[in-house]
């Protein structure tokens, strides 16, 4: 497709469909997002899913840098991945409720941090995920 045609159609579709950044039900009752993307019929492609995932991981890192910058900067990549995973799963507000665990991480006591992770309601909810992440936290 020619770039000029693509641009013209995109502009027209945005004008006709609108741009919605949150899912909504269209007049036909279909779950829709963006510029008229019918999620019920079309879903998203793997490429689109990984774009969303990368954006979510980067958002989590920004939130961690905003809320616990010193702790986040000073830990190794393996432990950063644990915090990113938990932030993705719980949201930053949910992660910030792990006050003792975060304090242990900040103090470099990764054994107690891992134990705190496993003693949480979250660990009961996510099962093997919590076991894997707590071991990563423990061993670095």
C-alpha cells in the first residue's frame, strides 16, 4: 500500500471511529479499543501483544524509579526483574504494600525479603510464580 493512501485512510478512520484508549462496547455490542478495533472478532496480533507488554514493563520501571529509586538502582538485574514482575502483576500500589519485603530488599537482606514474599496473600494467589520469584530474590 502506498504511504499516502495509508495516511489518508488512517486520518479518515480516526475521524469516523474516534480514538478510544480504553475498551468500550460499540453500538453493535462488540468489545472495541483504539480506532474501532473489534477485539471480539479480531483480537490482537502477537506483535501487538508484545508491543503492549514492552510498554507495560517500561511503565513499571518508571513507577519503580519514582517510588523506590535507590532500592531499585542498587539491586542486580535478577532482583530488578522480580520487582518488575511483581509490579506488572500487582500494580505499583499493590507492590508498595509489601513494606517489610521492600525494606529488607533495601537493606540487602534478600533472605528475609524472599520469606516475606512467600508469607503473603499474593503468594497463595499466584502459587508457583511466587516460589520462582522468591528464589530469584533470594539467590540474585
